[in-house]
C-alpha cells in the first residue's frame, strides 16, 4: 500500500550481508586462509564489510551497527548450544509484534500520556468519534477514552500481538472499541478526529485517503510526522521529554 521508490529495507540488508560475506571470505581466502580456523575473526571481518556495504548502499545509519554485530553474535550464540526452538520462539514473538513492518515501514512505538491529554484538548465540547489508525497496544486509546467518557474511540491494528493486547486493555472501557484490520481498508468518513503515529513513509498516501474520505471539519492529527508539501492548520507542541509535535490538518476543508 505504501509507495516508496527506494530499495525495500530487507532487500538492502540481505544484499549487505551477502556482499559482506563474499568480500570477507574472498579476503581471508586470498590473504590468510588459516583464519578460517577462527570463525569469530571471520565473523568480525564479515560484519565490518557488511556495515561498509550498508553504508555504501545508503541504508539508514542505524542499520550499520546491526550489520557489524549480526554475524559475530550468530557465532557467539551458536556456542550457547540453545535448542532451535528458542530462536523460532523469539522470531515468532518479534513477528507477532512487528508484523509486516518491512512493507508498512511503521514499527511499534507508543504515544505517551501528555500526548493523549494534548489530543483530548483538541476535541470539541460535544460527543464525537475518534479513530487511532494503527492503535498499537491500545494504551493511547484507553487514556483518551478515560479523559473523554462522552466520546467514542476506535482503534484499528493489524499486528496480532499489539491487537490482542489492545483488545484486552479496552475490555470494560465502554467507549473504546478495537478492531483487527488494515488501516488502508478503514473508511474515515464517520470520524471527527483521525489520529495517527506512523512514520514519514505513509504520510503522502494517508493524506490522499484523508482528503478523499474525511468529512468537512474532520481533524487529522499526526504525531511527529508532517504531511510533506501541506501546511498544517495548527501545530501543537507537547511539553514532554521527546518534544512531541502534533501536526493538525483539515483535509476536507483545504483550499
Ligand atoms: C507507531 S505505532 C503507534 C501506536 C499507537 N497509535 C500510539 O500512538 O500509541 C504504529 C502502529 O501502526 C500499526 N500499523 C502499521 N501499518 C498498519 C496497517 N496498514 N494497518 C493497521 N495497523 C498498522 C503498527 O503495527 C503499529 O502498531
């Protein structure tokens, strides 16, 4: 659903690892074959080559230390003699939390309490409907629902574990409802305020969706990520440690 013309991050990462391995193996074979008897040294060399390749491929900077440490950690972990089930379990857990992040480019991180209070202050003094697109574990929704018991709050989430967590968290909170699904298939027509905390990647597409579906007067509030090329109607600076900014738009009333 997300349009981005750069190489997908997992493909870049795989390429960096493979090229790193080829360069490291080539160097050791040519210069000092006896090093093959010391896997950790070869792994450190592979990690350095992979990190350099990642840098050359212009991957985001936080990928480089991951490449540097990956193969050395694999070599060290293999000495622990852990059952493969632990690795499978850890993989399944990460998958259930981060789901299709390589495609959506939206990982899980959470809005804080001060942000919930700032968004609640943007709501009109009448009952209204709010949706959190990609509601994570539902903590933001539940805080909002408690701050404004007269309004109704919906969340939509497609990562299985955060969704389940959100469902459980909102049990007994009558004005809070969480559904499992893809935000791109959710109509925005019925909401007075649409809240998002995604990433820079989906913002242009989200803007088109909001313009097509939101009703006049409907407020789009994006935590941290502005819509490129469009002036927000208002920017709210939340006084918190991460200096959260809320970009507020009226998509149906533009122009
Ligand atoms: C940064 S978290 C924000 C969580 C919550 N809104 C908050 O502010 O605390 C973004 C969430 O969006 C979810 N997400 C990303 N793409 C999605 C999609 N296409 N449909 C549903 N959820 C999605 C992710 O799984 C993640 O839980």
